[in-house]
């Protein structure tokens, strides 16, 4: 198990883009992470969407200690606990269930970035003491306009919009005062990962890193 190096806010503001990774082969994990780091991207979301995801987290925690590892697609307290034990620094969830809320209230294994898409979900999560959120699915749930609308009633909420973000629209999100960073899968296209095109992935990461310097909380 690895201790968080940073607060969740600090992890969200290390760079403008957090890559959302779906890794099918354990052997791809270290070269992929190193390619992203070489492009200036240090915070990586490893989604729990493949059977090897926990092994990938374990391996990255051991082999690429400079990476900040977010375990993504956490939907249960059991996955949250397991990802923490595998070495993840933070958890990311597409939403927030009563069971995850209850686990949060009773002492979380590691900080969680839960997904919200409505004012009520945001209020429920804020009531549990949270102020950092994944806005998911960002484009489909109202995009930039929704985040602008959230800012006035919820000025303390800080977001990482994810879902439908691309190099074409990332900047419009990053310009918002309540956006710390964006998440997206475009930094690690599956064809490039399968083909081992690590230089290409480094170039994508470099381009993403220069999108904009994020705000500091
Ligand atoms: C996520 O899980 O955060 C999203 O599926 C990533 O969405 P994208 O593929 O549109 O970037």
C-alpha cells in the first residue's frame, strides 16, 4: 500500500489533463506510463475496466513511483479498498452510491474523486465533506454551460470534467474558474498502445501539457 504523496487538489492541479487509461496488457503499463511522464503528464487514471487493472496499479506503484496513480471506475467500497492496497494514491468514481458515501463517512481508505452530474449529486457529496469532483459525463451532462451554472451556487466545488473532452474543447473547460483539470482517453489511444507507439503517446502528452497551466486551489 502506498501513502498519498499529495492532496487530491494538488494531484488535480499537477497538469491540465489526466489521461483516462484502459490497459488490457500488463506489459504495456510501464512503457505507457513512462511515455506519458516523458511528455510531462504525471497524474494517471488507471480504470478498473480490465481484468488486469489491479495488477497494473500494483506494477506502476512499484516501477514508476514518480507517477501519481488514480484508480478509476471505482463503483464499490471493496474496489476502493483493493485499489488502495494495490498502491493507488486516489480513487475516482463515475458516480457516488450510498455504499460509497457510507464508506466515506466511516473513514475512507484513500481520497475519492466521485463523479457528479447534477446539483443534487453535488450537494450530497459536499454534505459528506467533499469539494473535488469529476464532472461526468461532461459533454453529455451539460458541458461548459453546466459548470458555469454550478459556480455561483457552489463556489467551493472544484471539477475535473471527463467524458467527451478532446484537444478541441479542453481549453474551454480549463478556462473556467471551477475547473482544475480535465480527464480524457485521447492521450492513450488503444491502437497506439497495442502497437507500442510510445513516442506518439509522449507527443500527445506534450501537447496536452501545454494546453494551459491550471489554476492553483
Ligand atoms: C471516463 O471514464 O472518464 C471517460 O470514459 C473518458 O471519456 P472519453 O473517452 O470521452 O475521454
